[in-house]
């Protein structure tokens, strides 16, 4: 390798061209540096001419530079990894808890869902039902030739709706009641397999009264909406001669012994009623994606307004006064400006997909007097399609003869990329591709505000949190109803996590919970799941297989979870999990790399599902049990309306006046002071 050794070395002749004996070279006064720069004086150092290296010819000089560059970069990586190891060594590691229960499955689980008392695991040729309390398998339905890829479960109290989707995209609707499992209908199965549509997404309303299925086939996509005769199913199932099987002895949920399929009997509680047919769902309407905007044939604006009947579809952009020639000119200018980008061959455009939600009657969606439905029953279907700026609202109180047209349209400034409806159907969040979030209070009928994520952050998923308060350093749920209070976590495409809050007329705010780490790429977040039974807690799954519980109030990790024994999951990790809405636990599939460690005493855990019970861990035991705060204590945090807070304070004060040990004059003085404070607060507002 060549290197620069100074002026004297550079002036020496190559060894092959030297003649005569070597002579020592001494510096003269003319060779002294003319400038008194210390940096240049250091370069003039006497070297032995025999130690000089000849200049390498090409291409060896290039190879020499590449080798030097490789060594430099390798050394930088070594230093960076050493710094990371030192940082990991000094970092405070959270407490790690292992799984308490293991459910071993015959086949590799492909999907999971949880209801209030049962666990549904989809796999090869069907799905299995397990008891959540003792992890025992109750029933197995395996009557398919293909695997189940996803499963949807809706808990309706004493009944459960089950909707599994197989590999061919066929969806079936099951009804679970008492000890009977009924197959209601196969939604999209056809005789001609070449015309078989596939189910991409489904949604069932909160009360189980409606269901919507997004289907794709023959180069098109559409949405089929059904009305579910829930009351008829309940009457038909109650009059059937169902015999309850005897239940086995219940084992605690926190047992460490694995539950194998051979250790339990089949068909413990349930039986499949294949010969009994329940009432089929009622088909309501078919919704297609909005048509592309083209030129109009209208001759005057009056014809445009006459086309819009009762303001239906106003704002969708379909009814306009733009001619075909104007669209052609605009297209030519666009192609001329971006020709170098459009010359590249583009792949086939994917089919349009939709995200849809069932909304309850509210101030925004007020039903007419003749079409009012019972409380708690969905009334409007909200939907937005891929690349569309509009959020369409369709009435559900219609028949098949009625034309499926939107009742109203909510236009946005940019295409909508994600949306989320809260579990109570009271709040809605729309996220656009420019990083702007719009928060709606659907129940009260007004927007809570608009907020933009930090630059470079774009919404990937939204997750609502049940509103909680921080009282004396603890996260607690208020007992009474809370209005216009929104808290949600937003996972961005750059793997950063943000907390967005909104309160009444106050504008929404955003706070970074987990920032993107460029140095720890393996710790990037790949999935997020709120824990409803733990106030202000969120489960975070990282790409390296680590799982942690994050306190969003403090933005700190409370503890971590790990699978028992075996190597870490493969990277990138796609966790399959299910969090219970009613119990303090979550389930996780035991993912492992392709080759398992072969040991004499270790069992294979590739087909296992592990249960983590929060109540069994010391750090979380108190959080899961004591998680509510009385209304009188929550008034300090101003979580309730002003009138409600004043009423609670007055009730509490009058109760104290009845006690003899309390001075009445002192209480009346305190009440007058509190009323003055309330008046000042009203004046400020």
C-alpha cells in the first residue's frame, strides 16, 4: 500500500532507476518552509529514502484505496458496536416476566381471536375453541380442505358470532349459543370457482345487527352489506332441545404445565348442529368504489344542482361543470410536465380497498322519525376508499330496491389513508396522507380538532385508549361517564409512537412516546395494542421479538415479557397476538425460526400459544385490581363538566354538614369560596 511520507520521500527516485551508491540527502536553506504554519512544518520530516514506497500503477492504486476504505468502515462499525454494547450494559433493563400458560396445538395457528370467555384459534382445515379460564379445548370444527387465515369474533353477551375466512377467500358465519354451534350461511361461495370472489375485509356492528364484507373478483371490488336477524336467531336457538354437557374441573389460568391436545377430551361442551338451519342474513345493498371524475354534459349550473337530489352526495365531486376538453388539456399539461417520471413502466394498479365503520345515531347522523332504530343499533355506515379524499355515509335503513347512494360526504384536504372508530362508537379519527389527523366527537356532533404529526411522520395505525386520569401518581379510570375526552396512540411509518389527546373545545395536542432510533433498528416497533384492563398501558412489539408494556402517561416501560425457553423469534417478526377486552391477559403465538434446538428435555413450542396473565405479576397486580377512581376524587382533575363537578362538591359538603364534628360555618365559607372560583372560571371561558 502507498502512503505519503513527506517531501523527501516523494523526491527520491524509484529503486529500479537509481545509479551508483546511495547518497545521504541533507536539507538546505532553500528547502525550508516559507510560511510559519505549524501544520505544514510537521509534514517536513526527514525519512530514510530506503523506506519509501514506490507509487503503485493502476489498477492497483484503486484496489489499494478500496481496501483502505473497507478497513476504515470496518473500524467505524467496530467502534459503533462497542459503544452500543456499552450503552446496553449501562441501560436499566426492565423486569422480564415469562408466560404462565401454554396451549399446544396440533397445527400451526394462523389466526386468533378472543371473546369474553373463549379463545378461537384458526389453523388447518378449520378452527378450535378453548376455554379462557383453564386453557382446555372445548370443540374443534375441521370440515374444510384449506386453512383458515383470519377469524372475526363478536361477543353479544350470551351469544357469539364467529366469521372465519379460509385461504380461498370464502367467509362463513357461525352462531354460538349455549352448547350449540350453528353454521348460518356461507357468504360468498359460488358454484363456478373461476368466478369465486374473495373476502378481503369484514366488519360487524357493535350490537351484532349489521355486517359488511369487502369482496374482490373479476378485476373489481365492492362492499356487500347485510342485516343480521339476531332476535330471530335467539328465538330459534332457545326452542331447540339443547342438552348441556357436564363441565370438567376448572384449573387456574396461571398454571405452568402445558395443555396438550391429547390431555383433554374432544367435544367437552359444544356440539355442531349441522342439521338445524337458522334464518339467513338479509341482503341490504351493494356499494361500489366512486367512479373516476370525467367531463360533464351539463349546459348550465342549474342542471348540475338539479342532478343533486336532497343534497345527497353533495361534496363527492361527481356533479360538476367541467367539460371533457378541459380535462384533456389538463392531462396533456400534466404529462408534458412530468414526462420523465411517467415514461417508466408502471406495474398493474391494485384494486381499490375500503375501510368502513358502523356509526350509531348521533347529532351528525340524526335519523328521521319514521326510520328511528332502537338505541345501540347502528344507523349509518361510514366508508372511505383507497386514494379518495371523501368519507361517505350510507344509511342502513333501506331496502334492496333503493339505490345505494351516499347520504352525505365529508371531504378532506388529502386522500384518507387510515381511520379508527372507538369501541364505544363515540369518537372517530381520520388520518390523511399528508400526516394530518381529524378528530370527531360523533356522539356530540362536532369536530374535536385537527392536528398535524411532526415532519416526516405519517400515520400507519391508530389505537384508541380508554380515557384515564393520573391521580396521586397512578393511572385510574373515572367511574362516571366522560364526554369529549379523547386519547389515542398513533404508530407512524417511521416506527415512532405518538400520543394524541383532545379535550372538549381545547385543540388536540401530540406528544412523542417512542422516537425513531436510527442506531437500534432491531428495536423498531412493528405492532401496538392497548390494554383496556390496565389504565394508560400499551403493549409494544419490536422487530427483534421483544415485548414491553408502556405507560403512556410517563412514557416509560413498566416491564417486559418473554417466551419461555428456546431461541428468539426470526427477524422481521410478525407477531400473532390477541388482547382480552374483559380480562387482564393477552395471548401470543410462539414463533420460532425454521430449525428448533434439539434437546432431550425441551419440547417443541412452534405450535404453541402462550398466555400472559397480568394479575400474576407483582408490578401489575395492583394496577389490574384497583383501576377506578370515584367521581368526587376525579373532580380535582377537571374530567367532568362544570355543572357536574359543582353538583358533586355540593353533595359532598351537605353530607359533611350533617355530621356533628364538622363546623357548619366553616363549610359554608368553603362553599362560598368554591362558588366564586367557579364563577371566575366561567368568566375566563
